[in-house]
C-alpha cells in the first residue's frame, strides 16, 4: 500500500523548468529516503507535494488527488512538513510555535510525546524561537510536525548544518518516530540514511533515476556514480 | 514652557490620529503584502457614518453619544473594509500591482460618490461642548479634544496588543506576518486572518475618521487624502507589520511636525520627508520592523 504516489510531476518556477516528470511511490509505514546531489530538485519536490509550488501531473495521498489543492488543505489531509530552512516563527516563543501548529484540542498525548523526544522544548517554552540554536530550532520544526495525526511526514535535510552531537540527537528522534509513521526524508548524511531508510529514491536533474531498496548504499561505486560522493566508508 | 507643552501634546494628539490609520495599513501590508490605497476611504466611510449618527442627536452631542457615533463609524468602516477584501482583494491574491490599482480605484469611487452626494464642503461634526474647553497642563491650556484622540489611540493600541498576544487568531496573524506560507503548511487557512485584519484595520481607520473630522472642524470626502499619505509614511518609518512600531513612529512624526510648524509654517511636512529619507537610508526595515527572509 502506498501512502503517496507521484506521477509525471512537472514543475516550473518562473521561467525555469525544475521538475521534468518526477515519478515515485512512498510505501505506507516505511521511511523512504529521497537522495541526489545539490540542486537536483529534492526540496522542490517536497514543496510541490505541499502545494507550495504549482505543477502538472498527479500527486495522490492514499489514493486521492492532492495536486492543485490549497496548501492548508493538504496539511489538514495529513501531510506534515519540516522544511529545509526550518522556517520556525522566530518572533514567537517556543510554546507559541507549538500552539500554532497544534490543530487538535485533544493534544495532551502529542505534547507528551514531543517533550519526551525533546525535553529542551519544555524547559525553553517561553524563549523566543529566533534566539534558539540551529539544533533547537530543528527540534521545534520537527515537534511542530508531530503534534497532529499525520498520514506522511516530509522532512527536508533535518541534520543540515548541525554540530555532530545534535546530528545524533535529531537522528535518534527521527528513528524513534520512524516506527510509527510514513516518512519521506531528504538527507545528505548517508550513515543516517542507511540506519533509517527502508526504501530509497535517487533524483538527478529534475528526474527520478532510481527507486528501490537501500542495499546499494553499501556499494561505494554505486554511491559515487549516483550521488557523486564517496559514501561507502561512512 | 507652556508653548512647549501645548505643542508637544498637540503633536501627540496628531500622532494618535496618524496611528489610527497606520495600524491597519501596517498589518495589512505585513500580512498580505497589499499596499492598501483604499484605506483612506475606510476613514471617509467611518467619518460620514459617524457624522450621520451624531447628527441624529442634534447640533451637539453628549460624550456617550459621541463615543457611540465613533464606534458605529468604526464598525461601518470595518464592514466596508471586509466587503472590499472579500469582493476585490481575495480575487487578486498575490497580484500586488493589480491590488494597488484596484484599491486606488475604490478610494476614487468613494470620494466621487460622497462628493457628488454631499458636496466637498466641510460639515460641522456635532461634538460634545466639553471638547471646546481647555485643560490646564503645567500652565498650558490644552484643548480638551486632544485628550480623546490620545486616549482612543492608546485604547486601540492596548486592544490590538491583547488580541495579537492572547488569541489564536492573533497568533496566526503574528506568524503570518513573518511567514504566511509556513502558516498554510501547518494546515491553517491564513486567508481567514486576512479578513480579520481588514476588519480591524477598517475599524481603527473609521474611528480615526470621526476624530479627524473633529480635528479638521468637519467632515468632507477630501479630509482622508493627507492622512493616508501620513499613514504610509508612519508605516514605513515604524516598520511594516509592526503595530508598536507604527505607534512609536506616529507619535514621533506628530510631535516633530508640530514643532517644525511652530518655527516656520509649512516646515513640518518637509522635516517629515527628511526623516523618512534618513530612516530609509540607515534603517530600511523601519524602527521596529524585521528584515524579511
Ligand atoms: N525559488 C526558486 N526560483 C528559481 N529557481 C529555483 C528556486 N528554488 C530552487 N530553484 C532551482 O531549482 C533547482 C532545484 O532546487 P532544489 O529543489 O532546492 O534542489 P535540492 O533540494 O535537490 O538541492 C535548482 O537548480 C535551484 O537553483
Ligand atoms: Mg534542498
């Protein structure tokens, strides 16, 4: 069963044609990693799923078409988004960032879960989110996505720019969440990808060039050819 | 010393009027990126409806009657703003140049219709007698109407702050000023916040319209023009999207303008334009504005 099915997705931003017929599936209750060099269109793909860019083709969430639907309805349908630049609200406190995101009144359990994952968010509740460190901001961005019941989580480079200790913390939080949800994860850290991903998609120049199991990630030649990095030893 | 106090308080009173129009302009721009040139017509609608209510009471009103006229004028302007938003602005979502043109059009139509109907001459606004008395502040004789301008602006500032700080819609508005696409991505229809902001901005402008008519010794479709321009200047100096910034800038401009005019008639406008240029050069985001991502 696929949670998300993207078919022949074309997206233009202004005059530039960024996605050239992207096609892939995200199986339910699994973590799928979306990989590829910088600038191949991974973030654009996630934003298009979120309805932040318009495109043609088809995007189905549990069998219903969501392409062309307003962003807020896509989110209400159960697509949660952790954007590449975190995009937390810096002039709001941590508590306000979370309160804004929580759409259900019955959110006691959800809050408990996120404070267990990130105890710091509880102790820093009144701090302005803009004054948090990059890692703490990432925690806010992830927690925000976990406060509602979701069909799928879209997570864009959650460990980008974080110190090694925080990479570990964010990664372990993601691994805990991974058991309970469907996730489409863009991530450059191959060590993390190997630990969480059950399925991988590789993009190049606005197209999908590979979809399959994660076994190939252990083959340095394959990794070098597909991703242009030497990742086998990580 | 007395002259100093009189000019200072008159400046603050004038600043209060600027704030009433600028607070809505600032939030509307901050949240939606709309340069709302129709805002002056909200002021005019509030002034005329308030005038109509006050005129029912006779040539003079009691203070409660005047406050009633002010609130009804504000509500009428708020509803008018909501109508404009629903009929015109929502259809031009994210088309900023078209929005600017349409809102200019609205202000021209409102001015022309009211001008055709009532003429452009000033009509005396029925005010309480108390407004014509003077209050002694440190030896200076301050016209009592200034007290109403200043206290109304302070009440609206507090109301605005409380709404933004303590309600869910306020939270959505503050977040939306920062990043409205992310608010949408959290499953919140940010356009509902747009309607609230239009209503509130219209309400403040409408209340301001009644007070401006008192300050200008009468209502006319022509009074809104210069206040709209000052409203935009206040918004730019205070910082787009920041209500406290608008308050600060409005007071600053009111006071500076009054003092400059005291030393040379007409110097006030010139000094304000210089101030605008200086702020744009050294702090383009405005006094309390944030640099946008
Ligand atoms: N807002 C934009 N306007 C124009 N081009 C863009 C915009 N965003 C991304 N691009 C271009 O689209 C391509 C894909 O970008 P992106 O999806 O961010 O790649 P990735 O996330 O895989 O690194 C890049 O060539 C980038 O320069
Ligand atoms: Mg990216």
